[in-house]
């Protein structure tokens, strides 16, 4: 959140805001059948621009952990109080995710209650909560060397597990969607509570959370670097150097452990962390070094209530999908479909119409968050 203090990193606020706006954009097309390819996730191996959004956010979580907890420790805050606040925040994030998965609990239009027996337990907010908790506790109890080693060990261990350990019931290690080791653990421990599109594995599953923690640790490393006494030019120069090193290593690792968001491969962690460093480096150069901030306000607004806007925009999207009625043609139509077919589809190419619906949704929530920002209402999780 932007608090207007002189030591506040505008670049981090802007980076967070752009990332959240990107999340809302890719999650809300007018029609899922007509979406520009860059706004879709890779079907399996590979990495599209959309596949950068979630790891960018976890990277930002890591940076924020270092910057905020370092200040708290320097102020002499009680460690027990810090542990309590970290646990509280992680649990709130996790249960907000469960709330979103269960919403609307009772569908007045269909007369059905949510089926808790098939409620999805993993999810984006749940993973953020778990990763935040582990990374924050790690930061409070270890030094930078141990943190870096932990990150490396997690990535190497995950590679070994996924590439060498035979999958029970399959008999060999593999990286296929439904038969890899991560899918095995998801189905074994969370069977019936997984992503509805797959049913037998989850993109925010249990085993793949290990390398996701590695993504947050890469952000913690950047936070340490930003806290040093080096001048800003030196800092940004080495940020770009580190970014390129991660990209090269990630690219080579991709040859044997392909980039894959769905199972959050180790090569994917390095590749996306390298790109996150590049993205942050550019923001840092323009915003905090050159002071070019005329374009940043919309993203600062988004970033100031990041979790709030992500959570509420998801609830609104689900609400528009479940509100349905029978139109004049006798078709059952949702509120979202009605809006899309009335105000977008007749006037634009199908792909552009779908894109414009998503842009409108992003702007709608920008307006709502601007009101909160103007009134200095910052909802902390």
C-alpha cells in the first residue's frame, strides 16, 4: 500500500498494481471461447504472458516480507506478536479463498446449496496464504544465506521428486497432466476437492507449493538487496544482472524440466523470477530513480487494496454468472452473457469484444478502488 512516505518504493506499489490488474483482466473475458492467446494460460508446458501474473504476485509477496518485517524487527516489535500476525494473515487469506470457492453458498436461481463434499480446497488465495506463512517464518528465523540455500534446495528437491520418483500406480516418473507425482499427491490427499476442470489434480496443489515458496524466496532476496546501503544505480544494475542470470539458468533447465505453471516447475520459478526482476528493475529505474510517476496512479490505486479488489472482483464475476433468466427466445441466459451480447458482441470482432469486456471490468474496479483510495480506506488482510 502507498502511504506517501519518502522511503516508500513507488516501483513496488506500481508492480503490485499492474499484477493485480493483470489478474482481473485475464480472469474476466467476455467469452472464454474467444480469448487472445497471450491472455490464456499455456495448455501444459510453456509460458504465456498470463502465466507470469501469479508468480509475479508471489515474488512481490517475498519482497514485501523482507521490507516490512525488517522494519518491524528494527523497531523491536515482539516476535510472538509478529508470529501471531503472520499466522492470522495467512489464515485469513486461506479462508477467503475457501469462501470464494463456496460462494454463493445457496443459489436462489437453481435452488441448490454448495456441495461441500466437492468444494475445491486449493486455490490462488490459499496458495498465497501458505506461501506467505512459510516464507515469513523462514525470514524471521534465518539469515540470507540460509534463505537462499532453502530456496535452491526446494527447487532441486522438487526436480528430483518429479523427474526421478516413480509414481505409485503408474510405475515411472513423468510430467503428464494426470499421472505425475504432484497429481498423485493431490488426488491422494485432496481427492474430490480439486479444480473442477481437471478433477484429479490442481494447479495450486500440495507438492507444487514447494517451488512456489521458492518464488517468494526469490522476492525475499531482492528485498535484502534493496535494504543494502548501495546507491540506487548500483542496485538497479545488479537487479538486471541477476535477472539475466536467472533467465539463462531457467532456459537451460527448461530443456530437462520444462516451464510449466500448472505444476510450477523449478525452471518456471527461475524464468518467471528473472522476468519479475526485469519488470521490477524497469519500474525502479523510472519511478524511484528518474521520478517518472505521471502514469502510476491507476496502478498505485489497484495495489493499495490488492487482495480486496482481487477477492471482490471474483465474487462479482461469479454473481453475474449465476444470475439467470429466460430471454424472449426461450434461452436461459446469465447476467454476464446478457451484458456481453448486448453491449459488446454486436459491435466488435468476437476476440476484441471479449477483450473489451475484460478491459471494462478492469476499469470498473479501478473506479471502485479509486473511491477507497481517495477516502484513504486501505483494507489490510
